[in-house]
C-alpha cells in the first residue's frame, strides 16, 4: 500500500523560484509538489504525495498549527477523523494543549520542523537541528516519536532526506491537493478531482473567510460526494 517514493535531487515544483510573502514564510504550499516518482535509494525515506492503494480513501493533513479552533476538536471527535497534524514548534507556541486534546480524540501529531525554514540548500547540521529538534519537542511533550515529516513549503534536497532518516523519519509527506482559504481545492499535478490515495494538505495561518472547521466540513462533503472516506495516513506508510 506504500506509494513508490521519490528522491528529488532538485527539490519539488516551486523550487525553480520560491516566492515569499510579506511575512517571509514563502508561498502557499498549494504550489509545491513532487512530480518525480521512483524507488527509494540508499535507505533514505520515500517522498510521497499520493498513496497507491485500491482502498477508496484520501488522507487529511494539517500544517503548522496556527489555527486552534476548538470546534475542530469536536469535529474530529464526532466524525472520528484520522487526521494528521504536522506541527511547527515556533508556530504552535503555547498552543500545545490544543493539540493534546486533538491527539486525545484520534489525531496523529507529526513533524514540520522547529522554525519553518525552507530547508533546501541548508547545511546538514542546520537541517538536522530543525528536524531532530522538533522530534525532541514532540517526544518531551507527548511521549511520541513521529515517523512522518513534511518539509516547509514542500522544498527539500538529498541532505534533507539524510537528516530526516537520521532523526528517525520513515517517510517525507508532500501532497497532491491543497485546500485554499475559501475552501476550494487546488491540485499540484494530474487531473483535477480527488482520487483514491490522494494526500490533501490544509495550510494554516492564511487569511480565510471560513474557519478551519468550516473548510474541513466543506472538504468532507466533497470527499463523500466522490464515494471516498478519510483514511489514517500512518496505516499506509
């Protein structure tokens, strides 16, 4: 059920010229993708934006941790949604209690670095500090050691993969679909429309007319309309 991973020597789409916003955090992850697919090499973690599976599932992943809508905890609990939260320590700040509640209702907590830098091109020591540092933070707060990692902005290089492997990461997770602030999906590659195995990214911190809960409810309607359901990503990687 594991997608054949990709080793992307030049980073991912968007690496050709990463745009930065007013806050310097880079363009929306909706622009980043992995288009190169191939076997794992040298024991490095695979890079995935889609899972090859016959199950009619898609995977919901949430980035950064800037939005802490208490109604989202209720939604995850009531719908038993197996969502994956990729957390950045400097973004979460004092809000780890919110994610403890999410974990208590079934969400998984995964690694999105300490400070959200664009990793591609940084030296090994810096990349390892960002990834392993967040591993330590999550282990000290929750007693867990994440196995999945999402590089900020979707940009990475082979140094990232070596650092991630040395920090205990088993897979680097990108996305094929991204949910925009208004609740619309955009696609990084292939034909538009959700299909089984798609990994969906829900960025946070962007100005939005809808709350995180409202955007997720709208997304769930589209998932169900296509005869799909939400799967637990960790069960497939």
